[in-house]
C-alpha cells in the first residue's frame, strides 16, 4: 500500500525462504540484495521470522548498514540479540543520527560499561541528548520525549515566528505545534502550526496561544502518558520539569508503541506468560514458563488435597470422581470471565470505589443466575444419566455454590490485589482457580458425603 | 495535568458520590453544576461509573447540552443506553457540528428508521458528509476518515498554497499535512505543513511533495489501518478510492481508539467474554456469558466421559481420582501459555508459514522439557506421598504426555483456526482445554490401568 521506492512492507513467506536459502548457500550478495528490496518494517519482520543463527548471519552481513528505523521496529528480545552481535563502534555508527529518544531506547538495555563506550564514540551534541534521556527512569516521559521542537519566546509576533521557522535549518520536519515559553523557559502554551499560518503577522503569539494544553512531568510513567494521549486525543504533548520549564515533546507515534506494548503485556500476563517469549531461546522460555507452571502446580496440589479428604466417598460412589471435574471447571471458566472484565475495567479506570459494590453485586447476580441455569442442565443430565435424583440435586447445588464463589472471588481478588499494589493482571487467575477448584471439589464432595452416604 | 479551564479529568470517587447524592436528592442544579466542573473525559467517566438509572437521570438533565466530545469517549454499550433516552431531535442537536466520522459513529448503531430521522434534522451539507461515511462498511477506513482536509492542485506554487491557507476560513485547525492532487483529484502526495512554511514562495509544490506516502483504500478494514499507522509511525493517512482519488484523511487519534478497541477485544475473547459487558444489564450479561459456559460444559462433559471409562481403575485405586486433576490442569495451563503466544504472534504477523515449523518445534521442545521437569517433581512427590514407585512413574509419564500434547495443540489449533478463517483468539482455548483434559485423563488413567491393576 506504500509507494515502491520505500521498499516492500509485506514480507511473503516466499521472500523469507529466498533469504534463508541465500544465507544457507553462503550467497551474501543475494541475501543483502533481497533485504534491500524491503522497507525497514519489512526488514524487521524478516529479522523476527528467521532463526537465531540466520539472524546473526544477517547482522554480520549488514553491520553498520543496519537501518536505524528497522532496529526501532524490532521486538525487544530480537534487538538485544542483534546488539549482542555488534561491537560498540558498530552500535555507535547506527545510533548516530537517530533521535535522542530512539538512540536512548536502543542502548538502554546494554551493560553500563558498553553504554559508556558507545556514547564515547558519538559527537558531543548527540551524546548530551542521549545522556539526558538516559538520566530519566526507564518507561518515563523523559525517555519518550524528543528534544527537537520549536520553542518561541512569548514576546514574539506571528511574523517573527514565521520568519524564524523559514530561516532556521535545523528544525524538525514533523512540527505540528509550536511551543511558547516565557523568559525563564516556562511553558506558556502551544500554537498549532496551521493556526500560526492563518494569523496576520503583527498579532502577538500570546493572542493565539492555547494556554491550557496538557503537559506531563518528565518523570511521569509512560502508562500515564498513554492515558493522557488517549483521553485528550493528543498528537503531541510537551514535557516539563518541576518548574514547568519545557524540556521536550512526546509525539503520538511513540505513544502508539507504548499502548501496543501495554496491551500485549496485559494479554501475556493473563495467559500466564511473563513476556512475549517468541524470540527468546528455548531454554530461557522453558525457564520463564516453568515458574508460572510451578505456581499452578501448587494450586493443583491444594485442590487434590481437598479431594483426598473425600477418598471414602469416592470409593463408595465412583461417579463422584467422574463428575467432580465438571463442577470445578465450570467455576474456573465463569471466574475467568469475571476476572477478565474486572482487570480490564481496573486498568481503564472504569472500576473504582464509587461503583465497586454495584459491580460486585452485578457479577454475583450473573454468577447466581448462570449457576441456577447450569444446575438445572447438569442436574437434569445426571439424573437421566445415572438415574439418581439425589446425585443430580447434589451436583446442581454444588454448581450454584461454585459459580457464586467464582463471581465473588473473580471480583474481590483483582480489587484486593490492586489495593495492596500488586498487578491484578498477573496473579488474579491463579488465585481464582485455587478458589474455584477448592470450592468446586469441596461443595460437590462435601454435599455428596452429607446426603448420599 | 491539564489546565483548569478545560475542567477536571480525574474523577475521584468523592465527586461521583456527590453527583449520585445530588441526583438522589432531586437537586438537578447541583448535579448539573458538578458535571460542569469536569472535562468531557471526566464526564464520560462519571457516565460509566454511575448506575443505569442515575445515568438516565443525567441524560434527562443535560439533553442537548450533552458534550459531543464526551459522547465520543463513551463505551459503546453506555452510548447506546444514552441514545435510547434521547429522541431523534435531541440526537440531531448533538450531532450538529461534529466531524462527519464522529457523527457517523454516533448514529451507526441506531435502527435505520431513526438514523433517517436524525439525518433529516441536519443541514444538507452535514447530512451529506455523514451519509458518505455511513455508506462505507462498519470498521472500514471510510468510516474512520474525516472529510475536512487541505487539498491543493499540483499546478500551484508554495506561495499560492500559503495564501490559500491564510484566506480560507473553513480549514480544520489540526492540519499537519497538505495533500497534493492532480486535476482528476488523484492523490499525488503530501507536504508536511512545516516544510511548506520553510520553502520559498515561487517553488512548485510538486518539487517538495512526498510522492511515496502511504494511503489506504476506503474499504480497508480498520485493523489494517491500525497496522499501517503502527508500522509507519504515521500521524495522518489519506484515504483513496479505486482510482486513487483523495476522499478523506484518517488522523492518528482515531486510530489510537481502534488500537485500544482491538487490544480489548483480544483480551476479552481470550477470557471467554464476548465483549466488554461491564455496562450491559445483568440479564444480557448472563445470557452472553452463558453461551460461552455452555461450550465449556461440553468440554467438561467430554472429559468426564473419558474418566467414566476408567471407573473400575478408580474404584480399585482411589488415589487416581485424587491425582488426576493435577495432570489435566498442568496441561491446560501449559497449553494456555502456548496459545497466548501463538494468538498474539498471529495477530502481529510474526508467525507465518515461513517460521511455523520452527515455532511448533520450539514449543514442543519447551513442553517436553517442562513436562520432564514436572514429571520428576510430581512423580517424586507421589512416590513420597503414597510410597508407591509405580504410581509415581505413571503420573510422571502422563505429565510428559500431556505437556507435549498441550504444546502441539497450543500451536496447531490457533494455526488451523486461522487457516480456515476462524478468529483464533475466540475459540483456541476451548479446543485446547478439551485436548488437554482428554489427554490428561486418558494418559494418566490409561497408564494406571495398564501398569497398576
């Protein structure tokens, strides 16, 4: 969909295969030529699709010709792997000419020693910008901001500003808003470039400035920045210090990356994967996943300890063993539904102290209604299947208990975790399934012991 | 973080409570005044936090004074509820003066009859814009685009363009790029406003145009649009028809909403919730959730049919009933991890025919390694717990089988669903847990029957 001179975005499996073959045949020229037909995005996609070994060969082939834009598109784990193949001089060569914020995020994960070496290779003015960015905490507004922006004194008239823009050669191409500052460098507001263009030359910039624009502090977390861009539909947002002095500007395209990253994190956390581990090697992936499985093993063992308490009942009525996973599993699924809605609503700020009780009440009601529905379904089926009315009543009652427990714990667990400062996306489900397994087995086997033996 | 004159963004539970109290006391003036202290975003947040009844009271209170920006921020289900309270004249009053794309998305879910009535209330020029937008399929680029943009003929010089911009009164404020078209209205490229400003007046716009800019077809899906903005770091993107005639422009802030929506959808689907049902009434929520639970019930019943085949084994060794959920649950969790990574990688285009086999191979290896690890752990624990070496060996072997099955089905199921055109985010997990439950119970109880009886 983009013009041909930028190179192809869409990487077909066919192209990837051709590149892989060229690498396997040792035909570097061919591989290089194939890569050059691709846009930075396309190249990044190839880097993410080939094997680690082939990726290393590509890095060795391209070295300093690696496209900075391509690197900026790479998945974090893949980038780390690419940088591992480069020495500090190569990295510096690539970082040269990048925006300070992009260069900072390129080298932020390098060991400190190596960071210093890379910085030493860069011209003083570029180094300063990157060092400024690195001085802010990771994932902060200070890291995201770019330093190049158009800053004009509040004493100027529109004509002066226009002349200044026409004469200055080092202004960024992607200027959308001009920022107006007072003599101390404090932000007075912004003027959209389009408005500037349409105003008569003698008018003072202060007459057309938006004084109430949103701004963020340099130490604000990137999630907060993303929230602001989203709520206010911003295209750019100035970054200020404690005294409201203008430090830089964050552009929306960097925020889109942040939003993507956070959405991905939420999904991965809910799925029990610490991070996107597609590009991490097998052993490391195994390790990362094992720790989560270990936590789940504890849950499963707790559930099985509960079952262990009812060995006699199961020995007498073996149907209990056949039916008990149904009760536990329905509770787990219903609880996951509630947790998913709660976690998302908490993240979006839609679930607060103001509507917490209403939310819990509604979820419990939904749980009760669905409990009742599936109690009838399952109870009826069991009566028909085993010809035992009391067994049907027991499984029905257990179903209602467990779906109510699922609704209660599906709301209270994420709310409680949020309250004590633990990310509800990570750990809600494991606590939840512990509850629904334990209550599921306990209710079903307990009621069976009471009424059937 | 924003200036005071725009109103507060942050809605504290205290403010919500004050508004709720004012409504309960019938003090409309107070409630209205409290709402007026809030920004559109803040007001939307209140609408999402109060009960349905209170929301209806707020709508009745504000009617035509409802802020269009606030409505644009509302969750879809809440918006629907708000529109239900308004008659077509009220809706038309609110829609008047909105951008055509926003107005179209305001009324797109209304019944056709009502849509026509609203449109009839609007001035002809606004109506035409909205009708144009509505003519495109929902979730297409044509719906997202705004019609107001700056379009200049390719025969103009920079001076002419600047004069035109200075004189035209109806130009949008948020202009970032000017679009250059040929006499037939076909897109020739774009010029960033900043570059225009810095170019000498006699230069032809064709000399400074970017000819290779990205564009999308009006019928392109919004997910595709979001992908393009993300990959190319765009701020705006022109929308064209079959003949590459310029129709409108999509701005990044609308795309941010799309990205958010799609991320939310993925999360909700994986959690077994059809859509964000926080703002839907209890009965409807119950219904939506029940259908998913019904599907899961079938899964659970299939698993329990498998257990039913081994009643004799369980009767003889009741420990089997105690331990079997552990094997099934570990498989389910390991499989969910794999599915999560696969679904995300498919959505991001990182998993393709080119690296499919490498991906499957790696997942199976990870599954095997973790299977081995947990086989030793669980096998050892069971030997210690029950003092039965053969039971330990059986559970260990079953664990390895099930984690391998989890890895295989965790990759093959989403890949297969994608292949046949079914959204893997929705249905992967339910198929997966069917497999891991069945294989878990079958392997454990089957091996036990073979070796322990």
